[in-house]
């Protein structure tokens, strides 16, 4: 980061933006007009940076690390340490070690082939057939030794049979028949041939699934005046109904979390890394790797330099340009100059076509940008990022080859590319979204959820009592959703967005009347933040002042304050009060270390509250391993009602700490009294009520808290009834599909039976 910052500040001094920002094209045009000496210096600095970011790569070392991990995997797999691990844990642990071997091998192909082959073997044994099938193909691709290939092909055939893929099975059997096989393998071959005949007999015409086009519940209104484009309900939509879904073709993983670059799958059992960019890019399957190759061919060298994580929103901007350029190109082929190309693009963005479905690139071209309102420093930063990426594409990829048949020169296209990256960055600053997903608590960035031996009993089936280990939601993608971006902001949104891989499904968060505008919320909503806390990001990032219903009423903070009601601790007062927001300097969360000085003052008797009980409560939580202190802790929790009214924010906070502390005990195998479990279940249920009130019943917060109750029920540690179970099962709808499958398996494995 330092290196980039240093280069940018040197370049910054060479750039003098005299005129106001006109548009992205004019901005780069003006850089082209700098004195030759300055231009060259800027270029040199960029080239040098790209060179410096190259990372030495020692293939021998990679091979060695991979070999060691594979051998360790072999030992675990063969069971020489099986006394320690149960059978299935042993296999999964081997999968994990082989995955390490696959990653470490990088482009050391011999090792890579062996690592893939061995992982395929372990995955097959565990029951991840589709992943095992892919790994066999990976091993063969990497040049798996000729004399052993029949083993791998046999495994592929077996997986194809398990997956009921008749054509693949037939193909692999045909291939095996050409090879010299020993008796054991000949027997296997005969067996599989019989299985193929059986499959063929069973195979009925797959009924084509009639999905029934869902009709649109929303429409886009274009106001030629100030309002621009916005979304309204076409008809009355009731709470919980899906209003619209959108599948994004552009997203980037956030931070260092390894998710599938194509489908954003976050729970993987057999990630396939790109072997050329130092373990920074993975796919969930060969299919996804193939689908993403058109983009990755231009990004691989940047990942190899670890350049993209330095660039924030500009990385997603680059993806937009890489993705949309081939779609726009046919319309730009004939333009002879950069000026003409830019004019054409601007026209395309302005056009209002009557077509029902507007292609995503056009929707994206139309997104608003506030670069014209950005500070000089902010603008220069984004200009330098766009320039850096353009130079990178020119020097380290064949991106510009696609323009050879067009009328304009490569230099003109370089200018256009810089301008488009800058334009997309500006648009994404105001329109980009972030997607979340549930991940195992405490999962290391280079680990994969489905490979954690402690959690799973078989593929996608958790062990009993493990659901709460998925109670961690994390922001994993920065994603472009141009349709959702058409929703204006309101502090009480009408939708709740579920991220499902790279799709976003939008549910009605409340009943919406026909003709009513549909709002998204760009910040924390009015139940979770004060007006003043929201207005800062709205002003800085989105460049407007909110005048939604909530912000313009007499008491704009009343929703938030519902969760901050106190009963005064002074014996002669004991009145219920809501803190004075202004007096408290707009920050009521005194329990956060950063606000420690901001204690709450009773608005009735004007006395400062001491909250003497607070530290005592934390001490009790800390000691919850000590069974003699548990009753005192529950008593103290009940006593919170003396000071904190209803679903006070702090009460939810403390309940969460209490619940997690008890689950640490449970995970460590502590046996708790029956009464303790019942008490705990009671607190979780209250917690769910509070979470529903503050965050909504469809929120990720609700679902994460819910996992604790599911675990207690599954463990038969608390009573439940059919009504509650069905209510909890109903929440599955709001999970991404890869998580829904796991939750549903858990429900069927451990909870269903208790419905009786
Ligand atoms: Zn994928
Ligand atoms: Zn790569
Ligand atoms: Zn507002
Ligand atoms: Zn008072």
C-alpha cells in the first residue's frame, strides 16, 4: 500500500487539473495535453510500480511444499493416524491437506497433477462426487502420469455413475475399454458397464421444469425533471413477497476471502485455484473457471502482482469495463476517434429504449456518478487508479488486441479505456453494493467452510450442535446491481435484499401499495442509527441530504430511540426516559470503549447514570464456566429490566455475549443443568424478538441468532412445539441457496423428528 501511495503522490504533483471536472473523457484528454516531460514521468512511475509489484516465484519451493502436504494427506488418508480421528473426519482432514497441496503447487504441474488426483480420491470417498469428478479432470489436464491414467479415469466413471451422468459415464467407459487393464480393473469396468445399462433403463425423460415467468411487480418511472429514474410498485405487494431479483455479471471478492470468482460461492469443498496468480483466485468448479476465463485472462497478471486489492472500487470498475466492452464494441467499431467513441457511448447512455429488458451494460452506463462533486484529492486518486489499470492492461495483457479490427487506433482506445474505468468507478462509488454471506465463526481467510473436520458428518450435513458455528455473517462481495441501484434512498427501506451468490433477491420489508415508490436504504436504517449518523455518509458519498418521511417528521430519531429507553437509577426518580440526542452528542452507545466518556443523563432529574451494574454483569459472563455463578448471571440478566426498557439495544448486546459464552461451554463439552438450558433458550427467544423488532424478521442478524435456538432444539435441550419449528423453518427462505441446503439438512437430520 505504501508503495502505491508513494507513487500516487509523486504523480499527483505532476498533474495540474486546472479546469473544473467536465467528464471522464475530457479529464484524460487534458492529461494527454500535459508537457511531454511530465507525461513521460507519470508513465515511467506507473511502469516502475508494475515492475516492482512482481513477486519472485520459486517453483522448486512450491513443489516441495506441495509434496509435503500431499504426503501428510496420504498418511492421514491411509489411516496411519486413524486412532485419533474418526473415519469421516480422517477423510475430510485428508481433503483439507490435499487442498493445501493443490494451492502450494501453483504452476509446478507434476505436483499439481498428483495433488488433484489424490484430492479427487479423498473427495470421492467422502461423497463430494461432482468435485471429485472435476479433480480427476484437473489431474489429467495437468499431465497425470500416463501409466496411471486408467485409475483416474475409472474414478471419473464412478463419479459420473453416482451423479447419474449417462453421457460422461459412457465416454469414460469407452476410453477405459481402449486401455490395457489388469483383472481388478477389468472387474470394475464390467461392474460399471452394468450400472450404465441400469441407469439407461431408469432414465426417464426429464420433465422440463415449468418455472412460469414471474410477472414484474415493479416498474421504472422516468421523470424528465429532477427526480430522474425511480421505481414504483405496479400493484400492491405484501410483506415478504419477492419484488424482483437481479443476477449480477460483475462483482469482486472483498478483502482476502477466497470465494468463487464466477458464482461467488462461499462454502467450498474443493476450490480450484488459478495456478498462475499465487493462490489469490479460486473457483468452485471447472465450469465456473471456464465461464470466468474471458475476464481472468486480463486480471491474472494483476492478481499475480497483488495489485487489485490496493485499488478498492476501481477493481470493480475494471470488471465492468472488461465485461461490457465486448458487448459495446459492435456499436463502436466504425468510430474513428476517441472523441467519436466517447460521444457514441454518451448517446447510448442517454437513449431511452422502450424494450422490456435493457441489457445490463446499458443499465450500468446510465448509473449516476458524483465525480463532479468530488474533492480534488478524491478525483485525482481515482484518475490515477484508472490510469494505472489502463497502463497495466496495455503492458501486461492483450486486452487492446480486440480493437485491432476497429477504425480507431490503440492510443485512442487507451484513452477511452482510462475514461471508462474512471467513469465506472465514479458510478460505483454512488451505486455499488456489498453482498454478505454466512461463514463459520473464526474461519481463516485461506480456509474453506466445507473442509472443517470438526463441523461436518457428511457432505453438507453438519454434526449435531454445529449450526451456531455458521452464525457469522461477513461482507464478501462488492457487486454491481444496476437495477437495484434505481431504487432511491429512504431511511426506512421498503425492501430487504438477500444476496445469493452473485444474485440479489429483493423482498418487500413491509406492505407496499400500488403506485408507491420502492426505496432501498444506502446506510444503516432509522431503527439502527440516528439521523445525524446517517446524514454524514449520505452527504459525503451520495451527495444529498435525506428528506424521507422519517427524516422530516418532528422527531426524526424516534424509531432509534425506542431501543434506547432507560429507567432512571436515582431512587427518587425511577422515571422512564429517552436520552436527549443533542445533549449526548449524537452518540448513545456509551458501552462501546470509544464512547466511554459519554455517560447517559436522565432527562427528568438531570442526574448522570452510573450503570454500576454493567461491569458486574460482564464479570458474571466471564465466569460462566463456573456453575455456581450461573444462577447469579441469569438473575442479573433479568435485573437488566430494571434499567433498560423493552428491547434496549444494550440488552441485545449483552444477551448476545451471554449466549455466545454459554455456547463456548457447550462446545467444550460442559454439561449444563436442564434448568440452565431452559433459561438459555428463554433468553435466545427474547433475543429473537428484539432482533426482529430492530433489524426485521428477515435479516441476517435474525438468522444468525436463530442458529442458537436450532442447536438447543436439535440437542433436545429445550422444549419446542410444531408452531415454533415451522416458524423457524420458514426463515430458510431468506438464506442463500448454498446455506439453505445446509440448514434444511440440519432441520431434517435433527429437528424434524421433534415435531411430533
Ligand atoms: Zn462457482
Ligand atoms: Zn490467475
Ligand atoms: Zn431519511
Ligand atoms: Zn432521573
